C-alpha cells in the first residue's frame, strides 16, 4: 500500500471500530460515510471481518444462496455459548438459522403469520391507536410534556403483538423489558454483566412461554400462539425451536416499530416542511411510511459467512470469512438515495434495506407498515402543534439512531 492508501485504510478501520465497539456513537452516520468514501467493500484486518456499506453491493450479497447466517457463526465462536441460555435461544431463532432449518421454520411461521391474519388486525390496530393517542391528549391537556417513547412508541407495538399472540397486555409490558434484556446479545459483543442479565431474561421468558404453550394445547384459542403450537406439533419443530420462534416474533413485533415511531417522529420534527406536507395530505402515507423506514433504519446489519469465494462489485471476498452488511449505511447511500440524510416523504428512489433482502427478508414488515400507517396520520391530525419539549435522550446502540426518551409538547 502507498502511504495515502494506508492512511485511508486506517481511517476506515477506526470508523468500523467506532461503530462496533462500545461505547457506541449517538450519531453513526459520519462513520458510515467514512467507510463508503474509502471502500464500499472493506476488508478489516483489525477485526477480521469484511464490511459492506453500499446499497447495490449489499443487495447483491444478501440475495446470494451460497452464504450462511453470520450471526450463527459468530455466536458459536464463543466456546461457552452452550452454557448460556440467552445464546442457545438466540441460535435457535429463525434469524440465525441456515438452510434447510431456516426454510423449514420460516415456512411454518408463514403458514400462521399470513398476510390475511395481519390484515384482520387492522381494526385492532386502529382501536389501539385511538386509545393511546387519547391517552396522550389527556396527559398533554394541562400543558405537561409527554414522552413519546414511554407513552406511545413502546406500548403501541407491544399491545398489537400481544393481541395477535393472545396475551394480556399486562404480561406484554413485563415481557417487553425481559425481551429487551435478552436482545442485547444479538449484537455479538457485550460485557459479561450484560450476558448474565440476558441469561436471566431468557430463562424467565422461556418459562413463561412454556406455560402458554401448554395452556394452548389444553385449550386452543383463535390466536397466533395457538396457530404456531398447532403447526409445530407432530415433529415439525422441537420445543426449543417453538419457544425461539415465538420469542423472535414477539421481540421483532415491537422493537422495529418502537424505533420507527420514535426515530420517525424525531425525523419529522427535524424536517417540519415534511411534517406539514403529511398533515395536509394523508394520501402520501404509503410512501411516507417507506421513507420513515429508510430514514430510521432499526437494524444495523445482517451478517453472513461465506462458504466459497464470492465477488461483490469488483472485489473478491474469500471463503470462510464473516461479512457485515451494514443496512443503515446502505439506506443513506448517496449513490442510491440523492440527498440521503434528508427526509423526503414522497421519495421514489427504489427499495430501502430496512427489512433486509434475500432469504432472511423480514416477513413481519407488513405489520410494521400497517401500524405506522395508522398511527402517524392520527397523531398528526390530533395534534396540530407538535414540538420538542426538551432535549431527547438518545441511546448509543451499535450503528443506529435510537431514542430512550422523546419529550414532546402536544398542542390541540
């Protein structure tokens, strides 16, 4: 390498380390921009991984049939993974499986989590939307600030997925906190105290859902949980696979939408002209929801393990390496999305990668879009004046823009 090339490689290494290693940055996008400017297919000699940041490169790579789930490989790289219930449960979940297991579990889930079943949730989604927004109005009536994360972004998707699964919302509130603790191991890098907390959460979650599974076998109901139990019985899934699938659907059912609501509203407040446009023209809702998904990507990366040499763009990636497809970077790729850091609710620049691509494309995206399409227009219509009441508390999550609090002043 020339001195200039060495310096640029080091810049990319520092950017990738800054994204992956804690403490995570509040604003990850300067790090993504550095990686994209140096090499959209970056070989990290410091971390022993490859990182993809371009939209075209990531789309091409994720659609390849000859790569395996990198999350599974990474989890098994820890010698004591089998001693930890959180890691065992994670490595049984659909997102980490490879073929033929991934196809077997996904087909079973898709027979229950169908577009028709999701569509039947529309009245419930609208009812829950109205109830929670009415609650916001009551809280805001006296002029007090309302935390959108606590009072809407968190309870709304939890209430929806609980209704689908046939669980009491009170149970869902408790399980949400446990699932949040468990999901900390998904990032692959965590301190021992986080792993201990995740193990305790996984144990409690597993015990709860084992009880619910037995209850559905004894007294079937018309809910998603009963459907999953019926499909799994007869040897289609073992008990651990069934619990992992239910937990994956529960966790994915709230985490994506919680981030979409909070980060999406923050994005609208940063682009008041777009907020006004949506308030005045609800017909743009479908494209607006897609743009919010692009802008507020809830998933940092999809990781894969190469089973043979693969060429991405003009670069050959060798066999047997871990590849990080940085979805949040791809969604702000200036070669795909002009003015990528600007929220444009009528944007029509092709599909984003917030729901991934290829065999692991998120089939729960339809539900998240339905929730957002019901909630945002109702929120904007109910409150003609929405402003930040104080500085929000942002979370340092690996490679994401996330919010712990979003205090708003809501005027009617």
